[in-house]
C-alpha cells in the first residue's frame, strides 16, 4: 500500500483512490473600481445638500431637499454597492464557483478536473488598475466570464495550476484503478 506524501507531517497528496478534500484557495469579488462614480456622487450629494440646506427659494422646503438627496444616494450609491457586493467568485481545489444575485441567487460551477481553456483580456484602464477579465471555456457549457478580477495574473496562474493538479490526480486514480485488477 502506498503511503501519502507528507511535508512536515501534513499530507500533500492523498493516496491513489482516496477522495481528495476540497479546500478553499481564494474567494474574491470584482474590483471595486466600478464604485468610483458612486463615491463621487455621494460626495457631491452631501456637499450640495449641506450648501442648499436652509438656503432654498420660498416654495421649496428642506424636507424636499433631503428627500431628493436620499433618493439620489439610494439609487446611485447604495444599489450599485449591493450589486457589487452580491457577486462572488470562489476558487477551490476542485472547482470554480460564481454566485451572483440580490433577490434570487444564481450559481455556476466549473470543475478543474474536466479541464478548460483560460482567456485573459486586459484593456488599458484594466492594466492601470491591475485587473482583467478571465474567460473560462470547457467546450461544452457556455463560457464562464469573470469580469474585473483583481490580481488577474495571479488568479490565471492559480487556475492553470489547479487544472494541472486535478488532471494529474484524475489520471493517477484512473491508473490505480486499472492496476488493481
């Protein structure tokens, strides 16, 4: 029987045929650069509200100003933040999981063992911010697009490594299954 390879008493690879534990590698959201305009709107609304409070012409009242400012903050600051916060990407040792949605959640997964191609696109502004768009295609399902991924080069290298490790383990387990007969 083959013993697992250990590093400092901790197994680095499970023995052939044993199920591998799914471990969390990374969990991230898209880059928050999309919230830049929301931050500017928030500053402008607070500045305008502070300036116009008690300085409005006769037919307007302060409650109207505060209502308009509250509506602007709600629609142009809070809603974009909630939309950004509701989209997460999780990379584990077995798969990639993309969750999105506010009221109803949608979830897409792509397995590393099945294999996929990784495409990275970085525009000029994306390079300035250190982000990029990753497109994962396995040839069967619709492409999985990860927009505004922070540290895109590191995520790309991690995904490539996980594909390789998953396929090595799958091949090794297949070989161990045929050798035992």
